[in-house]
C-alpha cells in the first residue's frame, strides 16, 4: 500500500466531489421555487431547453457554469451569470447554444452576463461554429446599468458581434421563448432566422409601462409585441410556435438541412484510451502542492496509448515538449515539469520554474507545431520564471520574451489546462487567458495569481508593517502574526479556481478525467475554422 498515493487520491477525489456538488447547486439557477414558477407558465427551463435541443448522447462542453460565483451578494447573487452556454451538437452539427436563465432575476443581464455572452460569441467566431440563442430575458439589470451599458465590452457589443458574425457567414438562429426587451430585442432580430413561442414570447423596444409613460398609449404587452403581432403584422419574426418543444424541433430541422463547410484539416486517427490507468491521476498529483512530481506520469494518463514523442528531452528539462494524440487528435504538448532536474550547463533546476534553456526550447517547439499545423495543449503547474543574478545575466528576459512571442503569434489553436500553480509571468508564457486559448480550463487543484499565497502574504505583510512603523506605531509579534493570517486568508480566497471561474478567467473547472473530452471537443470545434493567417513571430531577441 502506497500511503502517499492514497492520501493524494483521497484529497483529489474529495475536491472532484465538491466540484460536482457545486455544479448541482449552480444548475438550479434561481432555485427550486423559481423553477416551479417558471414551469407553471408552460415553459421549459434553460437547461431543459438545451437538453431537448441537443443530440442525445453527443459530447458537450459547458462554458462558464460558475460565472458570477460569490459575486453580487448585495444584489442577491447571479448564479451561472444568469445564462447557460454549451458547446454541443444539433442534428450532428457542432454549435454553441446560449440560453437565458429566467429563474435568475428574470434573465436580467448583470455585467458577468454580458461577459459570458461575449465569450460564447468569441468561441463561435474563432471556431466558425453556428450559434443558437434561446432568449428569455428582462433586459439589463438596471441597478447596475453603468457597469453593463456603454463600454466596448458591455451589452451593446453583443449586437455589434451579431452583425460581424453575419458578415462572416456564421449561422445565427434565435428563439424568443420569453421576454425580449429594449436593446436586447436586436439580438434575435439580427440573427439569420427568428422564431417566437406564442403566449410566452414577446419582443419590443419598450414595454407597455414605458410606452404609457413616454407617449400616453395604453396597450398590453401581448398586443404590443407578442407572437401573433410579430408573425402576422410586423413580420419581425419568421416563425410562430405554440410550445417550447415545437420551436426547438424547428431549430433541429434547420440544422438538419445546413450544408457542409471547409475544415482546418487537423490530423485525427481512431481514438485510443491511455495504456496507463487514467484513474491513477488522482493519486499521482501531490496533495501538497510544494512536493515535486513527474509531469510525465500525468501526461501518460491523458494521451492515447500513453504514447508521447518528446522534443529535446535532454535540454531545457523544466518544460516538457512533445507530440502525442488525444482522443485521436494530434497535439503538441507544452507542460511544466515539477520534479527537480539536472542541467549539465547550470546544475540543479527546480521543478515548475521556467529557465532560459526551457523557454528557448518551448519557443522552437511552438514554432514547429505552427509549421506542421498541430494544435497546442499547455499543461500548467508553474511558479514563474527563474530569478536572480545568474538568470538575469543569462538573458532570462530575452528567452522568456521569445517564448511569449512564439506562443502569442501562433495560428494553430491553443488549449490550456491549469493542473496546479499558474503564477505570474509563467501564466502568460504558458498561454493564460490573455493569450487567446480556444478553451482554458482548470482542475480543482488549480491556483491562479501573481504569486503563491505564502509569498504574497509575506510581501504584503512587510509593506504594512513598514507603513505602521513609519507612523511610529509598534507592532508586537502576536499582532504581526494576526495580520499575516488575515492577509493570507484574503489572498488564498483569490487563488481558488472558482474565484477565477466566477470571473471567466477560465471557461470551466473540470474533473481531471474530463480533460481528454474537453480538449477533443475543443479541437473538433477549431477544425471548423481553416487557418487563413500565415505564421509570423515578428522580431525576436536571439
């Protein structure tokens, strides 16, 4: 019996169980009472609509399930950001589905709602995937209008994207299945086709109360913007249906008749399971994130047949680079090696740290993958770049910049999995959110921040203590410890993968055993978008 393996396994399985519990809670949206009230109107919930629409048994990837987690407490919260976003299949065609959750503040848009909708459109644009909007929303959440209305990445950007996506030939289908108010009315009508459900769907620039206030006209919402009016008089909507189910069936019929499109042509063969037991990942990842481990043990349980072709495996060993297949798709993997390695040039090197030689190797490998049209997968467990006089004299900034340049300009799709630490500039070099990964996901063991909790807390403590002493105040060791604990607790909360997921710094928090599926579906989506841009890294310091 391996006691450490069992301890690791117990902790990671508990974290994965907690993830499952958190998801079950967020999937309830506004809660069971609001779900019951919603269904009493003859409407399906957002998740029921998506389940009915998508092909049964086909793979799905949910985006932003934990958006808004712990945010807007003074407003009563916004579970899931008030919208459900799923990449799935309709009539065999991969697509993005966006469904307002009317059980959360009547589907009103919070700032995070806009950010999540924009992320859904970004996924559609990057991968040239059709997108389906299931609209059921009261519009902008007025108490926070100043944080959602006027800026470039706010509410109005959605409709700008509708227009741009249409010009790109990306299919957009909308179903009005509840209220669709004010500026939000443009979303379905700027889609290629718009349908509406009789009795529950309505669309207007101003509701009956505002019309009465503005021009003195007395009219009810159904006559003002209901299904019959828009299908028979205004011609704003293209189809009218009596139930949610009929409406969703029609969307399936539309997708069933859509033509094919060009692909990027990424290499795929028959998928194969890893030869080594995937379940062992739970026991191989240390429960103590300071402890070293061999990242190759994780990689061999993620890739097909556990086969990996290393690139420059004897050089720059704190970064593992090489080719493999995941669910049949060819991938280039860049992963942080967490065990201590020995360089014949510089001596011992700490795991999880990017040195000059490893950055140099990774830059070359990334360029090779672009040359060969092979998608890139980044596996994070990184503390940052090596610091100190020796590294600075060795040109660590130059080599790090080379890696960032090669990665930033990649034209092949990039996918990021945060396994453990993702700190500082290491997050950047390993394709963090700022560097346009097609998908970025985190394991429950992930941490994202400028630096580790201990390092940050001690740095902040020194600053605060110095400030107090400058004012002539005396701080006792007990008071200093209490201050450190308080700083550390606050910082540790911000390290959580759920804190990152709430703000959409990552698309999802996933069980490690879901990694292969998420990457596979991500590459399948990316394969819909042929690479049109030449690879050019620009000026590099050599």
